C-alpha cells in the first residue's frame, strides 16, 4: 500500500505540530485506532500530501470527540492551510470549524460527513448507499430470495448512530431487503428493523457480540439464524463470535472494509462477503481536492445534491465500492497490491 511512516497524536504534545517547511501544513484528523483502516488512511493521506509538496500532521482522536476538537484546534493554531477530518462524532465540530473558517482554513470531510455546520468545504467518500446495496444484494442472491420458498430468518445490524455513514449504509441495504421483509420471505424474528434498534455503538465488535448473543437467546430456540446483515467487518467478527459461543450454525454474513482478519475468514469460508473501499484512492482524491482548493481551482466533485449536513449541501466526490467474496478476493485485493499474498495467507 502507499504508506508513509508518521507519528500519531500521542507522539507529540497537543499544542505541537509538524514544522511547516514545505508548501504548507495540512492537518489530518483520524477518529480512532480501534479500527485498523483509520491508521492506514492517515498514512495514505500523509503520503499523498507529501508527494504534492506539503507537510502533513496526522493525529488520532482515540474515539473521543473532545480530544479531536483539541487536536484540530492545535492544527489551526499551528497555521494549517487545510484540514482533512474523519469525525468521531459528525455533529460535534461546528465550534472548532467556525474557528477554522475565521482562519481561512479549507476543510474536507473524509469518508464521514461533518454535520450541523456551514464550515465544511468538501466531502470525499465512497458511495455509501451503494455499499448497503452491495451487502443486501449479496444476501438476496446467496439466499435465493427471488426464487420463492419458505421464510428465511435474518437479523439486521447497523453502525454507530453518531456516524452519518451508518444510516446511509442501512438505507441502501433496506431499500433492497425491505420488500422481502414485508412479503414475509425474510423473517426478522427479533422484530428489530428500525435504524435506532439495530445500531452498534462505536462500531464495536463487543457490542455486536453482546447484542447477537441476546437475540439468539431470546428469539431462536435452536440458536440458528440463516443470515445477518452486517455493515462492517468488525461487527461481523463479533456476530460470528456469538454464533460460535452458542454452538449455532454459521449464518450467511456480510461486511465492509476488507480488514485483513475478515479477508482471512472469507478465504477460509467463515465470512461470506465484504465491501472493499480502496482507501489509497480515497486519500489521493482528498489530497487532490485540497491541493486544487489551495491553488484557487475548483476541486472536481460528482454530487452537489445528496449530502445535506443539516446546514448546507456539501459538494462531494464519490468513489465506487466493490464486493469481495471468496472467488475474487485474490484478484481484487492481492492483484491490486492492497494486500500481499503473504498477508492473506496465500504464500508462506
């Protein structure tokens, strides 16, 4: 992968930032290191900005909104010309971004929409509704729902309620699955279908494991559920832990982010699908948007109607996600050099 060695927020005090000796300082704010992708994203962004002649300062907020606000403020104080932010809580940043606006700092939301503020200039992300559609369509095909037959049981999971992406993914998936639920072809025995009922705080595998364990005990006498809609690989792994602990048969299960642990599960037949989002391309896209904006050009956007943050429509550039299953993971992930053959267990 296109990575560069960088320090996280803990490597320096919150008031310090990388000295700007290049074309300008760019602040990169990642939400957490609990999910492996965010460190990789930060490294990819750092690489892209340094390739363009900027100095990058990447900090990780450890899942704490207040810490992220403090880190962003330190970047503004250090003279950052632009900020690339993946928010811990998309609704918590209006105050600090107002200060960024006063300092004429460009702001790009990165893969998580920043809500409730006019002070976000652009959004770089993948097509979130398409992510949900890919997951749901995989389930429809794997369960042969269009062919008729007896009801098939399913349980539904969504991501963290404080992340706008979670509702977008779920909306995309339910647009596909709801007709089958309404017709009785899909049976959600728990009855938990509303977004507020199926969210997973912090996208946590442990929260997902606990909820799945409770559902199995309360609604499935034999412990067996046919399918699980999971929006993220970590949640998928938590669900599978609950299934294994209950001694139940493995359900058909989806995922997202192509995390290496789940790619190995797909290769061994324990997870069925994940959605791959090539974050190298997303980092390149975000960096190019910042570069264009700082040079007085108009960044290329593909959507100017869909992403309403409650205050404004945020101009957005979208990338397409890809379904990954056992039959294509080697071609998609190893073939693109996202992972090596050794990483996925194809070579010693």
